[in-house]
């Protein structure tokens, strides 16, 4: 700990992490994200992956974007709403990977894009432990103020609004969200009307 080279390496690493978080935060509040516009979703999700890359790589988590046959999928809305949905989901997955008792060699998050008639389908899944075993009704994760995050004394510490925000935004766009797999692993499908 008295080695100045080690201290400099530690400071450089912390500086790099801080820079990543600042870039991530500043990107999230750009003015154009707060205007309704046509959003090309393949590009949007590739940019999302790029924005999260350094943070997830440091945790050993891989984010995969599967666009299937689609080179372009247009949707009209606010970028900040998509950010709110997928940043909440990604944060929840990273927390789940750290859950006590869970170990996995593969820590992966996957987002799959698809179109079906006049709907856009976004499948979000991870290889984590899934929903906490204390949850008996999976839809309650979308309730306002619902949290399973606890401190070392068993007191609730989560805000309980992340998944409520996810569902609220999806419903504002006349969309649906459904849990496809609860545990182990977690998988949901978001269906949004395609806006032209």
C-alpha cells in the first residue's frame, strides 16, 4: 500500500471509472432525448450497448443486442423514455448478478428486437438468478414502492420505483409488458405499437 506506482494505478482506474459514469450521465440528459422524434431502434440499441460497455465490462457482464433480420426499425417517441426503461432493467440485472448465493460463469444481458404486424417487440433477458424467491406474484414487481433490496439488517433500501417506471412508460405508449421467465434467469417481452 506504500508503493506509489500501485497508488497511481489505483487513482488512474478510479479516474477512468468516474469518467465513464460522467459520460453515461451526461449522455442520458441530452436535450434531444427530451423531444418526441422518430427513433431508429437498431441504432438506438447499438448506442445503448456502447454507452454501457465500459461499466458492464468492469463487472464481467456482456450486453448482447440481437436485431435478427432487421436492419432498421422505426419508432416514434422520446429517447429518454427508452433510456428509463432499459437503464432500469440493466441496473436491476447488475444488482441481481451480485445477489448473495448466486454464482455463474456467464453473466449476460440480451435485448432482442423484432416486428410483428404493427407492433415492435423487445425481449429483455439475463442469465442471473431471476426474481427473488420471496416474490410469490411476479406482477407485483411493477407495483409502486415494491422492493426486495435489503441492507445487512434486513431493512428495505430500494426505492421501489424502477420497475413501476418501466411499466408506466410502456403503458403511456399503449404498450404491454409481460414476464416470460421468473427464475432462474429473467425474461420479459415489451410490445409497443409501431408509430409511423
